[in-house]
């Protein structure tokens, strides 16, 4: 809490300077109350939980420079609403963690950003997640949807309805999904192209992580004026070599992953009825399926309540030696943005 107050005070102190800059303080607070049932092998458990889902606080903006240029910046931090994060030495929750934090330069050429950022490949299809930041997040199936890299240099531009972006990370930590250990640093390159025009959106992303693997994700959506929508994402990934670790959506070794996510929604007044399905398969290592239904109820322009049910079943697509598992979550949530 002291860290959050410090950010708020600092923001207030720079308010006079903001008069000469385009600065925005923003945030998203998202919490649920629900029941989570897990089955791992022959072990079953059920508990009622309060959970914070990717709540955040940020400052973003730009400052005009000479020659038609602008300095851009963003500082976004995740907030632990429920106090579950790892405690510090004083027993208090470490409530802040870095999300997208960058400084950049923008002009007629586009924009260059340097820092920590979502990869272009992630941004190509992230907006197609009908249950983003919930138990049913698309990243459970689509690997690229969970990618954010450190030490990144990114270029972003837009030409009419077409957007283009590329990023290079000079060093990222590779954490094995099998044992949780860090396997040293490596480089990563990602690119994306998207098209948005009226009700139609399409995006294509490509990711290459040195000595880990390559990944292609492609998706599209159609949204009517009434608010009804249908989304789809398809992804393939392949390990670089026999020694490649299974990390961040990559299958490890020389295996291949094939992942599919589809979702749709029907809007009726303040309510939107939604459903989603995802399936991922790893050659020779089983599959994972996720099914979700829910309803959102708009309480205002930037506030909504929702009810959702999600089932994720992993029938063999697990780390070596791990037991097959399933998780079923039923939750009531509240989301507000500012």
C-alpha cells in the first residue's frame, strides 16, 4: 500500500508539468469470489477463494519535442488486491510488479520503445480473448498470449487500417515449465501485422526465441454494431532442437504444438452472454482442453459484473512425471476501470 501511495503522490507532484504534456493516470481493478475444484491424479480438492486478476495501475503519455517528435512513456504495475502475493521481510505483501514499462520516441516514422513490453506477436491476437484476465484466460491455450519480454527494443507503425510492429529482446530469462528453474538468458525476436476496418479484425504474429523455438499465431474477429461477436485464434509452435526447454508455450525438444481458441458473444441490453473453447495438442504428449461459459452485466461505461464457469482438463500435456489434472472454477467477478 505504501508503494501505491508513493506513486499517487508522485503523480500529483508532476501535475503542473503534465500541463505541457499528454499524461494519463489509469487503472483496472478486477476481483472475483468463487469456488475452485482441482483434481491431480487421484487427489481432489475444493476451496472458496477471493482472487485478484491482473489488477493494475499505470501512467502513460507523451511530451512534444522539436522537429515534430514526441517523447513517449509508460509505467504500468500489477496490483495485488487480495494480498496473496509473496510477503516481504516486514510481513507486508509485495503488492506491485512491473508490467509494460518503457520510454520511447514518436514521429512521422512511427514509434520506437525501449524497456519491458508485451511482444508484438501477443498484441496481434490479445484482443480476441473473450475471457481475458480470468480463470479462462486465452493464455492457458495460446502460448503467445502470455509473452512479455524484458530488455526489449520495439518499433510500431500504422498505415491506414494496417498496423505493423517488431521487437528484439537482447536477453530474456528462460524458465522451464518442467521444474521452474531458470535456464539462463537468450534472445528473442517477434513481429506482427494486423488489419482493422469496421467490424473486421485480423492479426498475424511470429516469435523466434534462440535455442528455444518458433511460434506463429493468427486470428480474426467479426463484431456487429449490436455488440455480437465471434473470435478465433490458431497457433503452431516448434522446438529448435533436442535440448530446447519446454517454456512459455513452446513444446520443448523438437516437438510441435497445435493450439486453437474460439469464442463468441451475444449482447442483449446490459448483458452479454459468452462462450469459449480452446484445445492444445503436443505431439506425443497429450492434449489440453478448456471450456467456458459466462455472462457480463454492464453497470456503467467502465464497470461490469460477471458470472463465469470454466473447466480446464489436461490429459497428458503435462511436464514429464507430472500427473494428469483438471481445474473447474465458478466465479462472480467485478471489474472497474479508470
